[in-house]
């Protein structure tokens, strides 16, 4: 650490006598970073794909403490939530570690959020300080910012709401010298370290409260034994996603290294792998499909990548493995749990998610939590031997926490079946969410924006099969009496209100939505009917939706 930044003595923690809970210097960011700085300060922790810059563990230690000092000067204390609204990059990585060094809670939100959804997560986060990219600040002028008081702006000046104090990132978080007061209490493995927002289903999005032990158990050495400290893992998911935060922690807990990109890009994938020396990565949703559909090349096996986790497990795995020279694994995971199902290498059982890993119990149950027979479909429930190895509930949402954790098991909301050999297969969602290109989309939140249109009386959002795998978003709308709905005009209305990945591909107009006698929309009937001959398809008429990429606009892939 630079001599200009001094850290006051760290308090002693409680003695951990439970053998299921690893010691702090294997789990807690504060203790881990100090340990790696002593044991391997010159080992590279991160290599950036944009210019090849490397940070050693020693450099990470120095930069993280510098940023922690800046946050502390702004009043961040142990237990506080800090809202982070940034794309993947150096600033987001520094803040991730700095927040945790202070014993505060890192709350990162999707850079595509806007409107009512943005207002909801800001209110739920309950943070006084937000670190925001300059290109996102204008969206705050349109919403209630709840208890936010200070914005730290990254990437240049921006017009912010007058009610907020605004400081530049360089001025606030890069102090040249000072003393950091260590947390008042030792940070324990069961303490919260992050809140990750996951899609709402029958209500607004929920913030998953993650402990250090949850992140460690999610993909640590015991859970993913096929990764080692000698691997370099490509983080190609955003840090507001468990695939981003979890991917960083995957290797940090091992003392390994990561390569870091802002997002997955099919065209650049293999060049990034070669340039960064990446040996392992995660291929979520259609990523593997995109790679497999590229024309064969003599360089298909000319790379250092040795393994990939493919979720879901689809296509011809043997052919994919042979073409690219990879070992393939698959898992089932969600933000709330910790990889309860993991496969062996190159699974031969088509479509499997794997088997329950050691330390995890999995049950498939009916609506009364009673076990279903082998081969029958039931909702997956999970619990772990290790305390705090899954979510600590939903942030500031005790009702949702109690519902998910009823009867002492976490209810995933996903329907599975089990075969005679014990392999588990994902069937469908019990919960009403749409899965599109790696994003969980709340039908509730899509519908809430659609019905804001003055010509829409009611709306239902459903997922329909996509030719690329997973689903595309379809809305079924009924007009206000006497009104007509023009699909292109409705789409333009939604562009200003929705994240790009939520904007529907299909719009079907009906006189009224089908309902039960108790006035609930029969979505199963809409899904059964699917895309009809009179359904409007924006792709067929050549309308493109563009990705919200900080610093540039790019067509949706």
C-alpha cells in the first residue's frame, strides 16, 4: 500500500468454531485482500481486455484502500448501503472492493434501468450515496431519488437533480493521503456484503441480500472444484449480475485471476481470450449458440481456454467440445442460491443441469411442499448444510423473504423433474418471469409500462420461444374502448420507458384478455396460443432496438 494511505488497527473478530464456516481470511474481502497482499502481492489479479493493463494483488490492495478512504470521507460507515450505477470497468471494480473494506454493502443496479423500475430500486436500496456514470445521471431527474443525498459522478460533468450534492469521482474517491478508520467491528463471514436485484415476478424487482459466505459458497473452491488458483476467468457479465460479482469472487477467493470486459461480444470473444490468456469462462444463454454459429476456422482451437460453463446445456455438447477443444460443465444457479446443482465434465445426459452437489439438499415438491415422484414435475426447493451459504433474504422485503423461505427451505420458483439416475432437468418457471438472452425480465414490470400508454386498457407479457434459444418478449394488449393501437407507435412509446432487453419483439392486439372467474389473466392460454398470424413482429418489419452501452449505441445482437 502507498505510504500516503494508512489503515488503523483492525478489531479482533469472534472465534469461529463451526467447521462448516471457513475462517475469515478465506471468505471475507477485508481479510482476503490483506492475506493476498502479504502472500502474493506481485501476482496478477486482473487483466483488462481493452488495453492489456494488469493489476497485481498489491496494486488492487493499494487502489481499493485509496477509494475506501474517499468513501469514508463522504461518511460511508460499516453497515451502510452504497448505490453503484456503473458499467464494468476500473471504477466499478475499485468501488466493489472499497465498499466491502469499510464493512458497507455494495448495491449495484442495472445500467439499463429507467423510470418506475429505477425509482423502485433506488427507494429499496435506501442509500445516501450513489456512484453513477455521467451518461446515466439525467435519468435521475425524472424519478423520486428517495433518501439519496450525494452523487459521485464518473466520466465527466452531468446535470443532476438540484436536490442532490454532486462531486466528481476523481475529487471524491482518489484522495492522495489520509488514514482510514477500520470498521468498528470485525467483518464476519455471515455479514452482508452486496445486494443484487433480480427480476420481479408478481411484484417489483427484489434485492437479494448476499453475505460473504453466500458469495464464497456460490462458486468457491468447494462448489466449483474444476477451477484452480492457476486459472484466469473471463468476467463477461455485468457487475450488477451474479455472473459478474460472482465471477470476480470465484477467483478472488482462490487467489487466482480474472480478465475483465464490459460485456460479451461474439466477434471479439476469441481475440479477447487469446490476448488476456483466459483459461475459463461462463457461457450464459445464447452465448454458446452465437459462438457455435460462427463459420468454422483453422484457429478454433488456437487459444488458451480450457473450460467453459454452459448454461443451459444445449446443442451437441460433444461436437462443441471437440471443435473448440474445451471441457464443458453445466450448473443450475440463481442469485438467491449457491450453485446447488453441478455437472461433471462434458455431461453426456442431454439437457441435464447436473446432480446436487455435496452439502446441498434438493427436493421437488407440489404446491403443498410434498415430494413428487421420480419423473414428475415439481418446484425445486433447496437448503444447505452450511449456514449463510444462500441468500439472507430480500432487502427490506420481509413478506417476500418469508414466502420464499417457508418451511425452512428456499423455494426457487422453478419447475424441475428428476430421472432414475438422479439427474435434474429444468422444465419451466413456476414464477412468471421471461428469460431473454441471459436477462430475467419481470412480466409485471413490462406490463406496468405498457398500460401507461393511453390507448391500452390491459396488457399481458409472456415469453415465447426464440430461434436463438431461451425466449423473446411478447405482449398481448387490449385497447381502451374506442381507441386503436398502432404497434410501431406503441413500441416508440416503450423505448423511452424500458430497458432495451425488456422491449417486446411481438405485439398482439385482442379485444380483451382471457380471464378466470376471479378476473386473473389466463397467461397459460396466451402462451399456448403463442405467436399468431396477426401478431406484429418488429423484426419482420426491420425495426431494431439498440443496446444501452455507455459511451456508444450499438444494435441489439
